[in-house]
C-alpha cells in the first residue's frame, strides 16, 4: 500500500472552512479571532521539519533523458514516458518500485528510503491538487542519504505552500 494521508472525520469541512477564509493577497487566514498566517515555526512544530540548513535548490532541467538518468541512479530502475507527467514522476510508479525492492543489501535499503522520501514529497510536503506525481527536481538532493537532513526542508515546504 502506498503512503497516503489518512482521512480524519470532519477533515473536508475543516479544509473547506480554511479555504473560504484564506486571503491570497495577504497570505493569511481571516478567522473570528483575527488574521492568522502559517510561519516557519508552525511548519517545524506540525511537520517536524527544520527551517535552517542548506537551501533546497538546484537545476530543474526538464529533459526526459535527465530524469531517466536520475531515476537509474537513485532507484536502479528507468522510467518510461508513460510513467511520468512532464517533469513529474507518477506516484504509482514510485509505489511499484518501492514494493519491488528486496531489502537484502545496503544499496537496496537506500533505494527504498529514496522511494519513501519521494512518496512523502508527492503526498505530503510538496503535494499538488492532482495528487498523482512528484517533481523529479528533488532526486539529485537524495543521492547522498546522510546529507538529506542538512537541507532546510521546512523552508522549502513553506515556500511551496505559499506558491501553491
């Protein structure tokens, strides 16, 4: 089973209420108690992501060949054109790759970890309204597993929230 955010009773009503109260000009929620905005501290407390560290940035070459090479390096499997949507890797493909990995070697465990992190990116941290894919631009940042924690994922998540 692929990672998905579980539905919480009343979640739809809560999200609809927040959407109705969101002001895209000021990036604030207009609540009965006043204006409220999501800050980097909120991201750190809610998601447990640090707001300090290396910037989450890099080249976003949308060349299909580059995406195939990154998938080969990170997962040991090449994806076809039908398994992506533009610069986005389909989450179903990631899920199938993840479930096909047999955890017998250190390299297999790292590939599994990268698949899991990319799934989290696509479903939770950098999700879009379609909820079907994740941008491959994060793959170069996942090559070195110990270095992943040095990036400011909280800042990137907050920036994505405001951009979306």
